[in-house]
């Protein structure tokens, strides 16, 4: 499949269309935007980055389904730019954009990027030009522009569109406010980036508080109990056995945590150094040669596993100069 010419749209279930939007020069390759067609109102779930390639593909897909945007609301599973970026483009400030309340708090905060950058530097991220990582961050470059009528989601809200009755499920981990959507009768789950079939969702930490990996593992266990026949994820392939995939994801993160423990078993390291010793599924094998954004995401993932181990009593930390160091207890 070409990055720049994905399928315009595919009816994956009666009345549910998947529009695949390209993410050029991005390891994710594409994002799945879903459209549910209703008699009176339609619903778009996730929208793509605010960049021309996504916007053009989304417009073509919506046009091919003959969607009237004046009666189309948007649910964004979480705040990342590849899901939220084009919400203003679809809603035009006239229809509703639903997003997790915890994510709304983050994007409406004034210090989000500054605090993230400061935490990265304290954890060893190269300080020669740390702002380069922010300038190149897709969330910074391709986030939403324009007015949005944002309505917060807390979980257990219900949406009735066409033949579907969707209930929101708060599944923190990938972000604080991540939401899945579940139709109990149809046994359909829209998983956003909570469960992905071909790749592993990135679980990162960029703040002093919180334990996103702990939250994520708990959220996986919660969703695992649902009666689901088909899972429609935010990226890549549709998932037919969500329980099997969840078991793989849980095992993966426990293995990553053990890897972090082993890396710091003989001495203290900062998070950036720990990330440099972890195993990454990239064609580039030397960490020093990683693009800056891959180093950024790797450090965030390392920090999430470090915090999980800290709260479990297996890792301790101390400050040396202006840098936080971690060591196995």
C-alpha cells in the first residue's frame, strides 16, 4: 500500500466505513478514521493529522460516502494529533467534538510542551537543542487549528447512531483521557490506540506524577472482559481476537520492564541512557543514529517502564547535578 494513496473508504460493517488516511514519513504509516452513517446524524471517530495529505484523503472518503458535515459529530478517542488534528476541519466549529475530559485538560493547559521538555532534559535528553524535539514533534506540528465545540467525555456516555449504540469506556494509559467505544449488542469495539494489532501502542511518561503503564495494563484487563467479535483500531489491521492480542500486549510490557531492570542492575543511569540500551524494532540498529523523534519516543517509553518499576518497589532514583538517575533496588 502506498503512503500517499490509501483506500478511500471501505465498509467494514453495515453502516460503518473505514477511511485510511496517510501519514507520510511516519512509522505509523496511516490512521483509520471511522464513519458511522445515521438517519439523522452521522459520527466520525478520529480524524487524522492537520496536514494536507490527511485532509485530502479524508475529504475524498467523506465525499464518496456522501456525508453531510452539517449533521456530523466527531468523537476523538484521544488527544494525539493523528486523531484530533482535523476535528475542526470536520466540525467547522458548528457540530460537536467529543474528547476525554482528562485530555481536554491537557491540551487546554498553557505549559504542556514546556513541562514536557523540562522533564525530558532532567531525565538525560540531550540538552544542546532540546527544543528541536518539540519543533519536530508531530503533535506540535500537526495539531488542530480552528474553533472546536469541545464536549468532555468521562466514560459511560451513550451514543446512538444508525443501528449502533456505543458506550464510552475510559481506558487511560496511552493518554490520560483515552476512550474506547463499545456496542454490547453488536459486539463491536472501537479501540483507538488502546489495542493495536500489528504494532504496540506507545506508553510514555513526561511528567512528575502518574503511572501510565500501570493505568494501561489495568485498562487492558478491563477491556479484555468485554464480549467482542471485532475490534476496529486506530491504526493498521482490524483485530478479530482482542483477548489474544491483549495477552500479547501485557506480556510485552512485562518483558520490557524486566529488560529495564536488567539494564540498570549494575549501576545508575538516566532515562535517556536506559532507552539507548533497550531493544527497538527499527531498521536502524544504533541508537545514536536514531532520528531525534525516535529517541524522544524511546525515552518516554523508558520513563513509563521506570515509573512502573519505581512504584512496584523494584527501582529507586536519586539526583546527580540536574539529572535524575535510576538504579535497581
